[in-house]
C-alpha cells in the first residue's frame, strides 16, 4: 500500500508572485550588487527562477527580458551574456524544469520497493510534484503550443528523460516477473498514461471544475483524485 496516499498533497497555489517578491528583496539586500558580480552561479539561478515564472505565466512571446532584468536587478546585457538570447533563456528554463523533476524521481529508490509499491510511489510522486509545481505544467503547455520546437533542440532534455523510462521499465519488468503485472504493456505508453492523468489534474482543473461545478482544488478532492489515479494505473497493469 502506498502510505503517502494518507497525507494531503501539497497546495496547488501559484507561487510566482512570492518568488518575484523574494527576487526583489534579494536585490535590495545590502551587498547584493557585490554578490551579483562575484557569484555568477547565484545570479544565473536568480534569473532562472524569475524567468521560469515569467515564461510560465506569459509564454515565450509574452515574456519580456526587460521585466526579468528588473525583477532580478540585473540588466538585459547580463542576461544575454549568460544565456545568449531570449530563446536561449527560455530553453534553459525548460531544461532546468525537467532537471528538477527527474532529479527528485531518481531519489525515490524505486528499486528498493516491491513492484506494486514502487509503481504506487512513482504515480503518487508524479501527482504530488505536478500539483505543487503548476509552473512546470504551464511551461510544458506553452512549449506544446510551439509544437515542441525548442525542446527538440535540446539534447539535455532528451538525456534527462532517459532515466525515467528506464526506471518505469525496470519496475514494470520486475512486476511481470513477479506475476503482478500483465506482460503486454509498453513502458513509454505506461509513462505517458501516468503523465497524462496527473497533468490533466492541474492543466484542466479550472475549466473542468467550471463545466461540471466541482471544486477540484479542495484538499479532500485532491486526495480523492490522487487515490483514484494511483488505483487506475495499478489496476490497468494487473493480469
């Protein structure tokens, strides 16, 4: 049984304004100018944090480098120095977004769990992460509006997504060997199904809730939906 199902998932609130306020506060801190000059890694991290919120909220076309520079108390020239162009910054934001989720996935230690428990853990994590990181969902939606044009340019993103398919494949194969999963499922299709169910829960909750008059972001509703998605995937794989 997936023990984490008993706990309410993280809030789905949009933290973009809070991050922007934090960026302004950091820029106003005494000595911030010296830090920006002497700590390029910290400067780049700050730019990426603010740019993530801007691109997620406004898309590639709507986001403005001037606004990102103002929110980070840097300059357009500095941003172009680090990232080359607006498109270069956007692509780096996408890469970092995928890097974060894949890094946390690698820390789940699915290989130490029984196959069904590992599957429940992976599905539950995917639901929780996407619920707690709506900017990730918006970035992916925006990139799909560009038909994957920028993601297709990134070998980094391609490489980052190889381990998750391997992890799904290993969990699935162990389950087949143990007789708890049926032997006719493609691991990429399985990953797609997990992603689709969890993604829709965030991307469409406002429209779906308005149409069917349901408050989908209430804590009890989120717990119920999480349990339902985990059970759907597990039952789909059973013999």
